[in-house]
C-alpha cells in the first residue's frame, strides 16, 4: 500500500522507488536487547 501511494506521488522513477524500498526496510527493522523488561513487555504485547 505504501509503495502504491508513493508511486502515485513520485512516479515510476527506478532510483526513487528503490530508495523508498530501502527506507521502508530500514523502518521495518528494529533491534531489541535480549534481556530487558521493555523487551519482555513488547513480546508479551505482540503475542496477544
């Protein structure tokens, strides 16, 4: 959905589309510490 809307705005320029894909991947990746109360709480919430 994100990519479709962005293509409507910026067109089909390959460099822009590739840049958007990389940015979306970076936003989707999140590194959490293994032993943390916050990490445990996040995992607990995601399991519901």
